[in-house]
C-alpha cells in the first residue's frame, strides 16, 4: 500500500514534468516560428522601402526630362510665332506680307503637328502630382516598415519569448530614421 501511494505520486510528478516539457516545447516552437515570420515581414517591409526608392530614382529623371523637352518645344514654337507676328509691323511690300504669312503658317502648322496644344503648364502639374505620389508611396512604405519593426521587436522582447529566443538569431531591429537635415524640404530645379 505504501509503495502504491508512492508510485502514484511518482506517476503524477512525472506526468506533470512531462506535461511541462510538452508545454514548453510547443511554446518555444510557436514563439520561434512567430519570430521567424515577423523577421521575414521586417525584411519584406524594408525591401518595399527600397523598391519605392528605386521607383523614384527611375521615374523622376524621366519625368523631368519629358517636361523639359515639352517646355523647350513650346518655347521654340511660341518664339517663332511671336517673331513672325512682330515682323508684320516691319512689312512694307506685298511680298513681305506674303513671306510673313508663310512663316506664320509654317510656325502654326509646326505647332499643331508637333504638339497640338500648348500644355507645359499641364505637364508641370502632372510632374508635381507624380512627385507627390512617389513621395507618398515612400512615406507609406517607411511607415509600414516601422510598424512591422514594432511588432517584431515587441514579440522578441516579450517576457517568455526573450527567454526562448536567441538574440543573435533574432536581434532587435531598428526603425527607419530620417537622415540628418532631411527635415528641410529639397528644392526641385528645372
């Protein structure tokens, strides 16, 4: 009878220890897997920031070049039309008027064939909208990155997780920080 009570206590103790081992194993496994997922989310979010930077680097120079080209074309056309009109004042003979009429028609035809409407203001507006959209995408990617870093850091620094997780495998991540001087708005020059 005495051995039977002792054996029951032993089974209970071994059962409790076994249950604790199983609980700790699954807690560790869940904690580890969650940390891996969150770490990958952080890496993806930083990749999204880089993709937004690359989009800006690819897009902005092309937009600026397009707007500059359109503005130069319009300037050339307007200069030719204005010069031709100004020549009317100096025209004295019917041949002068005929020559000026041809120059004006050529300039106007060139304007409508090469560039049907004068739209440099629209182009500048579109450039501004693209720049704003690009910067908004970058800001959103940075904000998402910082939110992902916060979730990851909160997970790895939790009481139980900090006991289970290796700090070398799961180091604390740094949130995005603005470069010194970035609080000053950059100037876009044409």
